[in-house]
């Protein structure tokens, strides 16, 4: 698996993921200190909302112009957005409009980046599950080290340093992606060619969007999971960062929140390593079982658990999410025709993230109805209900692993 293509792709994703891992802590602490929970929610919600609005076009453009090219341009845009914020924080408290504007620009760049990143995995690795699990472990290590590093940098220097380092990671990611070479038809080769995605489409934008939607809608297991994930986003993932950062930060201090997020990354490392070894016959059913453990995370924050219990809850939550993520990504990549994978990925990304955007925006106003602790108890209940829904739908629990998902090797489970 570790040939030139995958090594460069792995390096690009890892370095940018490390920079991204610092951002939630930077936003929660730096933006929160200036504009409160509502400010954090609006900034994060703007980023996510812009992503949701544009990600469908990202999938089409990845098929038309090549995923690799589009990813390089998106990285360069994020160098600009994070660099501007770094300068603003160094100069003094940035105005709220600038934070929102740069969040919107960064969200647009990610909307162009992620559909192609998902579609690139089968092109740079012949064993998609192993590649996804390896990338998830790297992502988890980034989330283990990044948040603690961000908290330390903010305490010793300023938020500007965090944003400056983030900008540098995107510059390095763009360089690594620019060095990858794929054949014009997207086949894995080290020779000339640089499309880095499916064969280009020549029809209208509307036709391309419609074709992607038809392929997405034709897979019951896919759209059913996304519907459930919208509920997760609104009630669990969206409000989790604004609410938990406020609760943990006020009770145990900002360093404790950074440590908790790092332990979330530690759990994700374990979940990714487990996904490297375990190849379930029914991957989404196995992932749903794992997601049941995620309930512990909002529950321990809501109940005001002591630091050791809080960290243990984040380990379980991180492991559960990482294992599910590998099972889901591999299922999408191996059950979707390559020529429409970028567009189908865009639809599933738009659906799964739209709920998160709404949940982030509503986190502040929801405090008028209940305390942060009570809202997180609702999140824990919604997480359990989501797991039950995943098992209740036959198309989800019965989906079998594709033969190409493990390189043709026999499954462990």
C-alpha cells in the first residue's frame, strides 16, 4: 500500500488534519473568549453551512476538472483564509464579521476538497479499508496531539500562532498533492497524467447533479444513514463543541477541555487500529454497534463527571466514531461506481454535515430553553435512538462487505 501515490496522499491528508485538529479548540477558546458560546456557534455554523451549500458543486467539479487539481486549489484558498485570521489575531481582537467571512471562505474550500479526497482513496490504494483505517489512525493522532498543542499555544502565545500553523499545513498539503500523478482515466499509475479523479463529464451542470442524485437515491442504505445522520448532527454533533467547551472549561479549566479533546483522538487511534484488523461481513451493522458507545461522551459531560471519567468517555466516543467512519467510507467507496463516486460522496457529505451546521447555529439560542447540561442529556438520548434506527432498517444492517474492500483477503469477523 505504501507506494509513492499513497505516501504523498497520506502525507497531504495527515499534515492538514493536524492543523484542522487545532481549530475547534482555537475557535472554542479564542472566539469564545471574545464573543461567547453564541459566537462560537455562529462561526462554526457559518463554516459548516457554507460547506453544505457548495459541496454538491465540489463533487461535480471534481469529476469535471479532476479531484487532485481541485484539492490543490482548495488548499491554497485555506492558506489564504487561515493566514488572514493569523494576522488579525496577531494585530488584536479580530472583528466578528472577519471571523464569519473567513469561516465562510474556508468552508467553501473544504466543499471543493472533500468529495475528491474521498474519491481519491480507491485511486491511490488497492485496499480501501486498510487505506481508510490508516488515514483514520493518522486523523486520530492529529486529534490526539493537535488540541493539546493548540491549548498550549494559546496559553503561551496567542490564537494567531495556531492559525498561522494551520495555514502552513495547507501549504504543505498542496505541495504533496501536486506531486501525485495519476493516469488521465484515473487509473493508479505513477506515470504522466494528473486528473486525480473520475473521467471528466461533458454534460451540463444540472445533468451531472441529477445523475449524482439518482445514484445516491438508488442506494437505500446510503440515504437512510444520511437521514439518521442529519438527526445526529442537529442533536449530538452540532451542539457538542459549543456546549461541552463551556461546561468543561468553566468547571475544570480550558486546559482540561483541550486534554479531553486529545483523549477523543486517543480513542480514535484505537478505533482506527481496530478497523485495520477487523473486517466485518456486515460493516454498517458493526459500525452501528460501535456508535452505541458514543453515547457515553455527551452523557459524562452532562453529568459533570470527574476528569478521569470524562477522559474515559472521550476515549470511548473517539473509538466508536473512528470505527464507524472507516466502515462507512469503505462502504461508500466500494459500492459506488467510480465514475460517479465524487458526486455521490458530495451528496452524502452535504446530508451528513447539514445537520451539524444547524446544530451549531442553534446551540446558543437553545440555552434560552435549557441549561447546557440538560441539552447534552438530550444529545445522549438522541445518540441511542440513532443506533436503534440504524438497526431497524434492513438495508443498513444487512449490507455486506464488498470483495474489493479488503484486497480479497478473508474477513476476520
